[in-house]
């Protein structure tokens, strides 16, 4: 039986401004996206998803964020599952931000990033 280092529980933060910089993509990110698509297919509340680099407020370091639109509801469980999948690829010492985005934010995000997941029957 393998031991997993203890991961921190999800933290919930509110920020005033999100700056969408660029799509986060590469071989490990593609593996992450495949695993996330499997999760989303079993979680009907996700309509569309992007993997992007973002900054918060006016300045600061870049973060990798899973940006989703849909029906927020099981936020803590959803964030925990995403964190588990992310840690299985990148290690428990890394983290990913999970953002529920508004239609206005999606419009800004769509200018710098392509969605990697979208329900075909969901309105966008």
C-alpha cells in the first residue's frame, strides 16, 4: 500500500479581479484534461471548462486555474476531486485553482484560451 502525503483541504477565496493570461497546455496538462473530462461526464453540473494561467487583482504571480461554467453546488466535493486528480499527475505539493466563472468572465477568457470540455446540449 502506498502512502500519500497529506494534502491540504480546499481553500475558498474571493477575489475582485481575475486576469486571464493564456491557455495552460502541454503533455501533462493534456493528461489532466483527459481525466477531468471523465469526471465532468459524471458530474452534470459542469457545462464548459478551460485550463488557463491567471493572475488575481492587478499584479501577482501567475496561477494555473481550472475555469468552469455550470451549476455550482457541490463546490467543496468538486474542488476536492479536481485536487485529487491534479495531485495524481503533478504531486501533492502542487495545487490548482478552481474558478466558477460568469458569462462575462468566459467572454474574456475565450479571447486567450480554448475550452477543453463542453457539454454539447448545454447552452453557452
